[in-house]
C-alpha cells in the first residue's frame, strides 16, 4: 500500500438516508465482523452534532477507503453527492490510489455521477453476499488493516467457489404440500330463508337423503350451491309447521364467491362479511365430507371434534387396504391399514377448508388403533 495511506485505517460508508439504511447497516455489520474499522453515519452522528464537520474530517484524515453505495436514491441526494465530490478531491490532493470503491446496489448506470464512469463497480444488485465476497477480496488485495479476525468471518467464503457465485437463479421447483388446491369454484352460492327453523331442518334432511349436492343449515337458513331446492314433502303428522301456503320466503340471497376471495364486499347485516366467508367454509367442508363418505370412508371424532376419515379393516381380514399412485414418474403404493401384534391400525386424514392465500383443503394425517380387549390384561389392571 502507498505511503500516502499512513495512519489511515477506516472504511467510510456513504449512502442515501433513509432509502439505503438497511443495506448500510448490513454492510457495516459484516465489515466490522471481518475486523475492519467502519464509519457509518447511522452509528456515528448524533443529535446536535455538526455532521458535515465530522464527515469531512473522517474522509480527509482517517478514511483508507471511501465506499460509495450507489443507488437510484443516492445519486440524486445532495448530501451524498457532496460526500462524493469531497472524496474525489481528497483522492486527488493526497494521490490516494484505489481510494474510492463504488458499489452498485440496484443496477444504476455507471454515468450517474461525474467520475463514476471510469471506476469498476462492486455489483451487489444480484446478491449482497456475492458483492461482499468481492469487496473483501478488494480490501485484502490492498492490505487494508484489520483490528481483529472474527470467528464469524466470511473469509472462508473466498475459498469456496460454489457458495455464492451463482447469485439468484430463476427456475421452477416442485413443492409437495399437504394443501390440495381447488382450481375451480362455482360463481355463486345461495342462502335460502325459510319461514322457521323447523322447516329448514326438514328441508336439509330431505336434501341429504337425496344426496345430490351439499347443503348446510344456519338457523332458519339453508346454504347450498344449488339454484333450486327439491320440493319439500309435507309431514302430515305435524301440521303446526305448515300454517303458511308457501314454505319458502321470497328471499334467496345470491353470494358472489369472487367477492369473498377478493375481499371486495363489506356488509354489517346478515350475511355479514365474516358470515359469507364462514358459510362458504362450512359448505366446502360438507361437500368434501359427502365426497369421502360416498367413497366408503368411515369417520372418527377426534378430541377437537374434528372428524378423521379412514378405510376400515377388521381383525379377520387378511388383505390390507393399499393405494397406488405415481411419484416422479414411478409407480408407488402405500398401505392404509395393517396389523400390529393383535391390534389393527388405520391411516386416516382430517382436513380443513382454507380460502386464503387461495382456496384449498389442508390435510393432517392420523393413525387410529382398534384394540382387541384381552381379559387377562383387563383383570391385571383392575387388581
């Protein structure tokens, strides 16, 4: 290093306040961790200080490197440009070689400042870590003094060519999740208003007996995806329920599902904004419940009152229930039931409908045991 650098030992970081504060904090911390003495305005200027006197003094007398954080914000800041011009004058006055190190933080053009065009910039806009690696190489080349070597030093990155050279790579990856996407939902669901709760209960029972589409009941309302309800069969043994000629009111509320997903509708009257989301979740839960039951899955009530769905296998069955599927273009199979000692286990799942961040079902796996009661074991417990 040139003798003109005698008694200089500080890395001065010039950046735009407040736009580039986070990067300046990060860079100062990393350089201090490498053992370098760093001056950053965020840490060194306090209320009441004559900040320019302090800044100019450090650049003139203490700075061994002037690190200019070049960004679209900094090149138009009057204070930053003043620091840049002063650093350029100090470099010329004291004949300081490689005094200014410009950093390209967000892809600025090299002609953004007078004097910047002829200097090679450290590229941080693709990867801060990669830029730090190059900056440390530059400091080591120029033998910038270090106060100490930290055990958290990034120096080991310099000898690992595979750590950070690649920067950011844009590519698609397959992510396996317990969320089952719902790519399509109906445009609407409907809320039917009945004369009373008893009529709604009879109607929902009739709908479920038919089993053509899902429906849920909320007080005297029935919620469903169907535009038409089946004709309600009158129960002649309970004529008190049918004092009205028309069992349905004239009210059928259309609920736009896109408005729910986009949060573009607000209401404080029934159905409120929260009601619309909650009723859709209940309807989706009922729809998937009906689907699983139709496919011969049994239910078990968990401790949180959530249902768990599973295929059955008795102790006498010799064959287990298995499923076949394709994973990474290879055929696979999984066992869903089995025996452990003298007991039978079942693999089951519970699910929860979600509307955000997108409509889906989230799943959780469970193992259910069917224990055979052994009398000798039972009597041992009693005694």
